[in-house]
């Protein structure tokens, strides 16, 4: 096997080897089930230490690209050929492109959060409402070990920036995604929610215009409403935010912030292309409008995604927010923000004023988990499980949903988005579904005016295979009844969970 190495490059040798082998496999030069050279022979051929090869093979194995057979060595994985092709279903999502200028306020973030948390304790409910990861099996053990080994400093006050060791670990993860940053550009936050809140409160004042995707994450809409900002919802199509409309409103309204979820957007699951990211940043530069890039679903993609917008940012216009809520456990409340340039210090000071610092114990548990070396493998496992569940959900929707329903086919994340005909009363469907023990998030919560078009967000991450089929068949039956015989036929009943 020929692997040219650049020994002067800043990229470590083991990563160069890993990348080259990965490319050989993806190009078909190495076939499924083909045996890779042994660690010892490849180390000899490349004139490197055996540990370097072991490191490269371990990453390829964790990524599911190769597998090991005890006593026989390493082989190319059979299922390596793009798992997403296991379903040929294409997205038919193509909503009307209406900009929403928000007038009304409401409380749907609170309502959805409360009903989803309550549904967690109601085991009989099929919960398509909430996006939660399956926690790593060793998390409880790691939590206990962290607390047992905790030094006294973990129980004292800490700096608002976050623990230096955790910031270094997060910086390493982000550098791998293409961000040119160090630990000094990071602030550890109490979840991504706090990163969004701090950033929005920093850039916006009452009555300022702000641009969001429409639909968008309802937790961000709530913060904007609380600030008293005036929200412009730029419609999402299958490619992401409509950039022509974005430019129109950047020119006419001179907003003070663009809030975007570039990768595995909540609620649609869409990830934008490299060129969409580039154009969005160019528009922000042209009109000197800061961007808040929320990447809460980072690392949950089934296929490679382009580097975040922050990786292209040369003018310190982009604040980047991420979290461990979607890949580890949300209850720890550990997120982070990347801030480069002059905005860093004021944002650290705001963090101090907000809650002094993120829980030291939570930070230490996440740090301990990251140093255990299992994080990459755990994310790979989540991706594989989520992909399977996404495919099952899509297949069930093909089988049970009316043809009038259109949906996105996300290449990662936890949700898909279903666009329904205009005459559907989605709150009625939701109430009927709850009576039949199925919970989903009503699309209206994700639009700045709390209406938008009739839609539902379905999470494919929380339910078993049989629940997916049963839950989708119930929803399909309700939708068909509503479309073909009219939603008025339903009895109006109170939401009871
Ligand atoms: C897009 C998006 N951003 C932020 C958050 C909040 O994440 P965290 O639990 O880290 O506060 C969520 C949670 O659902 C989300 O979907």
C-alpha cells in the first residue's frame, strides 16, 4: 500500500495515514472485506512507529470504516458504502416562500418543553416530540469516578470562561471541524441555550431587527421575544435560508443579528452546502451584520458536512455555539461558544453576571468522558442508530402518510419535518394523537408568528423500531381522516398529559 507522507506538515502523521486509507476505501481502491496490511508491516513500509498505525486504525475503526477480526487483523467494512443510500427516498419539501415579520408573542417553548419532559415519565407514550441522545453506557461510571476523584477546587467558585482542560479538549474537537481556534476563544456555557441567550442579549436591544430562519428553534424565538427584538423570519427551502430574501431584508431593515442553524437545522434537519454558507457569510460581511451560528447537532451527521460558517469567518463576525446535550446528556448542561476578537471579553463578563460559571462538576464529568477516548466511538454509534431509526421512520411515512404530506430527508440530527396541506388543523391532530398516546411537536411553535404553515416535527431518536411503525401509522390515520373527511369531525378535547 502506497501512502505518501508529508513529514514537514503540521497535520500529525497518524491523521495523514487515516485520511489516505479512508480515501482509498471511499474511492473503491480498497474493497469491502479486503484485509489491510498488519500494523507491523505498514509501520515498516512507512517507517513509522507501530503506535502511529494503531492510532490511525483505531480512528478508522471508531468511524465504522474498518473493523478488526480477532487474530486476523483489520478489514474494510462491508456496510461502509454510504449507509444513507439504504433508503432511496427523496425529500419533497418545497414550502411557499413567505417572509414572516413577527407581531405576536406566545409561550410555545415553555409549553412544548413541559409536555415533553412530562412525557418522559409517561412510559406508555410514543414520544416523537423531543430530541434526546441515548446516553453512553459508561456515563454513570464516569460520573461516579469524577465525583470520587474530585479535588476540593471542584467544589469552589471557578472562572467564568470554563475549565482550561475542557476548553482545550473542545478546541481540539472544533479544530478537526476546520475552525482555527484555541482554548482562549472558548467560553463554556450552561448548555447551548445560554450561549444563544448571552449572544442575543449582547448584540440586540429592544426593537432591533433580527433575522432568523423560518421555521427555527423555538427556544431562540423565546429569547428574542423576551429581549423585545423584532423578528424577520426568512423562509427555509430544501437548501436552507432563502438568500435572495435574506439580502432584500438585510438591505431594507438593517438587522443587528442573523441567527442560523447551518447543520442539521432544528426543526427541518437540513444541512446547508458549502456554497450556501459562503454566500451567507458574504452577505453578512457586505451588510456588516453579525451571525450567531448555532451548531447544537454538531457531530450527529450521517454524511460529511461542510465546515461551519465560523471556519470561513475572517472578520470575527460569527459567534459559534455548540453543546454536549445532543451527543452526551442534556442534564449536565454543558455547552460552549466560540468568540474571536473584541467580543470575547464582554461576553465572558456577561457569562459571569449570568450564572458566574457553568457547574464545575458537570464540566469535569464531560472532560473526563472526553479524555476516556470513547467520545468519537460513541458519536459514531449514535449516528448509526439514528440513521437506522430515520430510515425506519421514512419507510413508515411512505407507507402510512397521505400523499399530500411533504417531508425533509435529513442527513443527520434527530428530527425530520413534515409539511402538511393548508386545511389541516395541526393543534387538533396533536390533541387526537395525544389521546392515542403519540406525542409530536406542532410546527407552529417554530415560526416567529407561531403559525406558519401546518407542519409537525418528528424526532426519530427516542423511540424503538416497533414504536416508530405504530406511532407513524397512528399519525397517518389521523392525517388521512382530517384531509379526506375534514378536521371538524374531531371532537375538541383538552390536551391531557
Ligand atoms: C438548535 C438548538 N439550539 C440549542 C438548543 C439548546 O441546547 P442545550 O440543551 O445545550 O441548551 C437546542 C435544544 O434542543 C436546539 O435544538
